[in-house]
């Protein structure tokens, strides 16, 4: 506990408060404030006063139990507030996570900066994932696409500046800006819902541009609540969800029985996912 406050503080987080963690070409993540620590989770679970047990291994075991058995409310006792700068198209994915408090930079009140995201690499549409990227383009095609993205972004911003100079209302002037322009918001969320966000957005299947933000936030969470972080990695982030039929297949394989997908009663996609889990 900090000598100047009665609240529980975490030295590792205090040391990085307001520090910009660079992401992509112009983005960043900053921790603005936080409440609680691993001890707050333990305290809430035991509905007791103080820091709970004196032995860290007992606290760790309890937090693992809570995570493993999906007891969510103790994790909701911890909250953290981020300041995030990110491309608009990523902000629109991000805001799908509705269990948070958010306030975004307003283009109605302020002039938007001439900062836009240009990817270092561009890839083709995935053949088997309707919402994902596939293999990369050749260098010549990549350069052509990136040059076009840059040219278009500069062009629309020059029009935006002209609209502002002409006195056009900002709320209308901004409408021609492309989705790769940067926005900023403050985002406050409890630990349980942050873990849900990170489980989805730090996954290898998540879009690269949001995944890099999630990876930085994972490092921040590790500093903030190391026991809860370890439990999250063990029982959620790096775990696997297996269906009832999938468990039955595993039992048969353990017994040495041969089983084909056609006999298994599950679809090809689930079968492939199960085999991928077992063969890692």
C-alpha cells in the first residue's frame, strides 16, 4: 500500500501511468487510472476485510479456482482506464465490446489531425475465412495498393481542410474522411470484461491491427494483476473449448479406438479444430 494513500496500489502500474505504449504507425495505449489488485479479487471472493490470506500461494489457488469455475464477479471488482489512439475502423471493432465506459474524441467539436494508418503489408481476402486476411500480395501489387491508400488519404484530408476553411460545419466536413484516420477515446472496463476482450482480440484469428493493441494490454494486465493474469492465460487464453462429442472422441482415442470424422457426428470444421488441438 502506498504511504500517501489508503487505497491499495500496484507499483508496477504506478510506474507506467500515462506512459504511451506505441502501436501501429501513429497509435498508442496509455493507462490513465486503475482500481484494485489481485488482493481485491481475493477480498471480494471471501467477502472479508483487508488483503485476505497472508500466504500468496493460497490467494493464487483461490484466483485459479475462480477463473476455472467461471466465478466472474470477484474479477469485476478491479477496473482500469485506458487512453487509446487507434484507426477508426479498429475503433468500430473495439466498441462492439459494450460492457465498458467510453468517451471518444469528437470531430464535431475539434479539428481532426492529418494522421492515418497505412499498413506495412497488405494481404488477399482469405479463402476460408469471410472476415479475415489470407496470403500476402507480391511486392509490386502491395506497393501499388499502399501508394493508392496513401494518396487517397492525403486527398480526402486536403478536401476536409478546404471544407473547414470555407466554414462548413465540422460535423459535415468530417464525413468524407476515410476509416483509416485516427481517433482517440478513454475506455474504462472491469477486469472480467477486459479478459473477455483480450481472449477474443489477442487470439491469432483476430485482425492484426486490433491484436497488437490487445497484446500490449496483456503486458499491462500482467503487471497489474499477475495472479489473475496467470489464471487467465491458463484457463482461458491458452485453453481450448471442446464439445461433448469432442470429449467422447478423445476418450475413444485414449482407449486406442480408431474413429473417423464421419463416425464422430461432428462437422468438418469442428473436427479439424479438434485435431489441431490434439496435435499441437
